[in-house]
C-alpha cells in the first residue's frame, strides 16, 4: 500500500554519518517532488555518541513530525535507552538493524514492529570506499520508492571536487543497499510525486533566522557560541560580510548583547543569537536597551532547562524569562516563530519591530525549529525592512536643543545617530528627561515609562500577531505558540477528518499579547485547549495573567525531549 | 564650524557634575575636552562611552555623543560602536570597579582585540558611588570600609601589567594633578591606531582623603615610550604604582572585521535552492 507520508529514523553512533545520509535523502526526495522535514537528536558527546536523523517525507507539505516512525534503521544499539523515548515506532512499523549489533532490544519492540536484519557494515566493506550510511541510504530510498538518480544528483553536489571514484563508491554502496532491500516485507512505500516546477529550498530554522535577519536589515552581529543557537551565528559569519555587514566573536554573552547595543546606537541594525543560559546573562543589558531605547534583536533558540539543562534537546521554557525577566517596568517585545520556515518571517519581522519601536525584541525559537530542516517553496519577498525614525542634522547656530526622548504621540522619538550635527545626546540607563539628562523627578519618570509603554501598545502589528486557522463555527479552540503550532495544526486536520471542527490560534506575538484580537478569535468557543512543550504551563499562565479565557480551559503541556505529537493533541481534542 | 578654532569649552555641557569638590575626575574631564580641542575634532564625530560609577558620569558632562551603559559593560558597547561605525572617534571612560572588577573580563579581551579606541580609567581605589568600599586596586590592609573591616586581604590588581599581558599596544599612566601631561597622553592615545589604555590616578577626597598625598608620590618615569613588550615588562617590575608617562607604544594593526559587500541580498537564498 502506498502512503502519502512516511517517517524514517536513521540512528547510529560514532560518526556513522546518519545526518549526512538524512539530509541527502531529504533533499533528493525534495528534488523528486516530495515535501518533508528532518529533525536531529544528538547526545551530549562532542564527537560520535548516539544520534538520529528523524525524517518525514510526504506528498503534501508537512511541517510537523508524525506520531511515530514507519522505518527505523539502526547501525547499532549503543546508548539506545537514552533516546528510545524520542523514537516511537508506529504499530506495524519496520526496524532494519545490523545483526552484528546484537538482537533488537526489547524496549524497541513494544509497538510490535516488524524486524529485518541487514548487515550494513559487511555490505559497506565489500564496496571499495563504501560507507555504511550510503548503504542505508540506498536501502531506504529503495524501500520508499525513491529513484536513486535523485540521490546521485545530491551526492554529486556533496562530493564535488572529491573525484569520480568517490562518487562511484557511493553509487556502488547505494546499489548494495538497494539489493538488500529486495525481498523485505511490510515496506511503507510512498505515493509517486511530481518533480516541482518552481524553486524549492532546503533550509533549517536557524539558517532561516539568519536570512530573515539580513533581509530585515541586520548588518552587525556579536556572537558567543551556545548550543543550539550557534548555527545562526555560523551562518551569519560568512554571509554578513557579503552584504557589507560583519560579525565578531565575543568573550561572553555580556559582551555580545552590549556590543550590539553599541553598534545599534551607531545606527546599524544589530542582532545576536543565544539560548537560555545566555539569555539569562543578557537580562540586565536588555533593560538598558529598553531604557535607552536602542533597538536590538535577540534570537533565543530554546533548549531544555533550567540551568545547563538538556542543551541538545528542545523545550519551550524561556517564555517566563523572556516576558518577565527584566527588572523594573520594562515593556518590550517577545515573538515566536510558528514553524521551521517561519523562523525567516518572524526574525525579519522582529528586526522591523525593533527598529520601528526602538526597543528590544526577543525571538523565542527552539532546538526543534532551529536544527530541523524543511522543504519549502522559495519564500516570497517580505516588505519588512528595519526603518528607524532618525533625527536630521541641525545647524548648531539654530540652538534648538535636541530632545532624544521627546514625548511624541506614538511614543517613538527620532534618534540622532552619532555623526549627526546638532544631535549629540547621552543615551542612558538612568531615568532621564526628554533631553536624556539623568533625572529622578516623578514627572520625568512617569512620562518616560508611559512613552515606552505607549510605543509598543499603540503599534499596528497587523495580522501578524498570530496564525488563525480552522473552522469559524468550531466549539473548541487550540491556543499555542512557537514550535508546537504546526503539530497542533496537524492535529486539527486529523480532527476534521473525524468530523470534529477545531479552531487554531498560533500566537506569534507573545508580548505585548494582543488581548482584543485574541478574544475576537476565541469568540463562540466553549472550550479552550492551551498547548505547549514545558512542565509548568508557562504560556497558559501568561494568557491568564492578561485576559479571561472563555469557556472551559484545559492545559496540554509536558516537557521534552520528545516533541509534542499530533496524536497527543488529537486525543485531547476528542476526549470530551 | 570647521574654520573656527575649537576651545575646550565647546566640548563641555551645561550639566553640573555630581562629583565632590576636589575630585580628580574634574581634571580628567578638563583634559579630555582640552585634548579634543587640540586635535580639532568636531564634537558630533566623537562618542564617549561609560559604565557605572562616579567617573562613568563623564559622558553627560560633554557635548559628545555619549552612552552611559550598565555597570562594567562600557568596553563592549564601545567595541560594537567602533566596529559598526569606524568613522567615529571612540573614547571610553570609567573607574577601577567598573573596569577591573565587574568589567575585568572585557578589559582583558579589549586589550587582546585591539579595536581602535581610547580607554581612560579613573582609579581611586574605592567604590565612591556606593560610599566607600574596597575596589580591586585597594591596598589589602585598608580598613576604611564596613564591608571589609579587616581589609580586603587581596593583593591589589595591577592594571598596567594586566594590560601588557593581555596584549595592549598603548599603555600609559597619568595623574589627575597633572592635566597637561594627561592631555598629552590622551592626544597620543587617540592618535594611536588600536586599543589605548590610560590609567589615571584620580584621588577620591571623600572616602580616601589620604590620597591627597599622591601629589608627593607620583613621579614621571616613562618619559620615552617603549616599543616592545619585554622592555615594558622590565620597567613595570620596578613600578611602585605611581610612575607616570607613556609606558608602551608598540606597532599595532587594529582589529577590523572584513566587510566587502559583494552580493545583492536576494542572492543569499541561492545556497538553499535544491
């Protein structure tokens, strides 16, 4: 029976090359016309250790992982107990394992999958220059019905410059895998696809955030490496210079946040990327960005916490600190991308928001979005380019003192960039008057607090605050944010197939929460299900702190490392 | 205003400093403004960045573009500004607590990074703004603070040795009581292509009144700057903390990230096309 969606896990340890094989498979399938995505799960080891490429290929656009895997290819079972929970196998699924690795562990057999033995290492050894991951790639492609020519096309790009022999070795290994696939039963085969006629991209969420940053106008980045955000910084490092920008590596996150405050003070839109521990270190200086009205964007690629937590695994756990972590009354903006591809849109939009409102924006991505790869149509050009309201030069002879923090109707006051005659002022974290002079006066404090609140409350965020989808007459609404949005959307589609209508509100603008729009979007529902991946229900608490939710309110939240699955959400929708 | 001869007064704002009468920092403000006038720099092309502390109040007392940032972070703010806007002259000012304690890590790495800017540290061996606690440069036996009634018990931080070890290419020490020498040093530091560090002995007459004696202790020592680190190290072995002058001025290639716009933004997406 041919399927419209097949999920495949490739697991191995010790540099077996599962990530390489996974990406080639995904990109080759994309070339053949399939959609898909690939997540990564990694252990804590610096090199080697357990790792798995988690693919889903489908005949239609998919942005969420499926509930479980239809095919699991295992080169070995090293440390399988550590990440077995992240590898649910669908009932009737197929495990293909190297028999030299020993019997399939019982913990992998609970869903009663079919099991096939394929000696990957022996097969690879028989091919001069053959690699075990290429044998597996050939096997999987054959099983699902993907023409090997698509693989060869990707391999030719991958192995460019390594000579014809390397390419031939790979082809021979693919053939060995294909031969091993012959005769296997219970094979989940994919429906045929039609090669696309328009340009498609294969991109990770972290790379997409980098593209969004540059398209939004970012030309300076200060970087301190941290898992799982480093990819954004490593993508920006060679690409910023191509557009006249630059990236500098710093001594710590205190330096990185303050360097982008400095560069932005100089008039250059600036961004950094980090994860929970780094964001915690940046908090004091984010308050400085708010008080001094210096636009900056921080992309937080969330990981399991607290403290060092689980650096390589995804969780939606930094909402609390992103919204509430600044001391003082410090209105600012928190956004969250709603899919891997949306990391581009949301980052670009966030640069636009930061520049337009001269404040700090924290973008809550996570490991699942950031380190997963997806196939998308080439994104349309977005209109959002960071444009700051800038003060014009004045002749000093005119002697009109420049008011950097003038109390304007929309709260945004023109910013003089260093070098502008007549605009000199001192940006300050001290409370100040309209001129920027330090002040402890009640009126100055109140005026400036209200100005900083006014600019983010009165801004027109348009329709971008959320993705609202589903049925207008639905009785039940799912409210979610960030990486669980697409999982919830798939759950909604499945509910609809069962005759249950659902409304989905996936919130991109976490703070300031658009309470009026959210209330409007919830009109008529009698049941609200708040979905997120963390232990404490941070988003639910955030919603409740700011508004009354209608009807019966239910929470669906649990920690990682296994991402929320569509089936879990569906079960909650159906459990009345 | 190019044709007009500039005066130190052109660089001073109307704000009245929060400093105590007799504070050494007044002299630093005067020396900075005098240096800028001597160098004939337009005020709007100069940025003065600071952190938190008495001396970090300096920017608001100038007519320059200023940034009064959070405690200890003046150097990264200044670094980001200079890297993004290499056309500006960037000065950084602060105290011993701001620069050597909470900001110590940035001090070390700013010396290493060698971005073209001038860092002036007004050292009075005390936290004045929080009313008199020991700083990294306070003598180990100083018992003047309720926070460390037995004395801090730590060997004082040696700023010049730290700067030299970390790779600074311009190192000097000035005394607030000698603004002419300080002005000479600031002019030389601004002219130096790279990270320049000026350690200013700037007495706190309120919490360390005994520092009035510094006038008798300072001695012009570094009369001719060394150009290599070995000679500079040797000179520091004999330093009693009161030697003044420019210790080191070594060949310097300031750090500048490479930027050369070579592609339209729309071309960046090509790398993702399959």
